[in-house]
C-alpha cells in the first residue's frame, strides 16, 4: 500500500526521520516549536518562519509519533487513494494545513 500512496509514504518517512534526528541530536522542544514571538518578533527581524513547518512535523515522544503515524497511514492511504484526492493534491493539502495552523495561531 505504501508504494501506491507516495505522498503518505513521504510524509511517514519525513516525520519519522525528523523525530529520530531530534532524539539523536537531543534537540529541545523550544528550538523547533511554534512560538509566535519567534516567528514574528515585535522587535523586527530575524523572523523564524521555518518554525511554522518544523512545529507541524515535530514529534518528541514515541507514543505521539506512533499514534500520529498510524493515523497518517490509515487516513492518508484512504484519502490519497480516493477519487477526491490524488498524491500531489494530498501532499499540498498537508503543507497547506501546516501553514494554516501557523496562521491561525497568529
């Protein structure tokens, strides 16, 4: 099923890779999380816009990663393989949701 759903597979691999990178590098949650004052600081640049994406793909606990990846595998495969979504629209939908959650937070 993973080969039939390349966007879901890519997102599974990306999330798992980043989680293991964060764990191995001992990355702190505050260095990648969505913190409004860091994304758009009141004092002006530097803006840390990348936090809008890293916060959406950050998983720091094994259970968090496991349950999210099981959900992504089940729902992603169903949505990506449906007549409504294809691989490319499903991938961009996920990116748009990451941006939208950051914009909503602001």
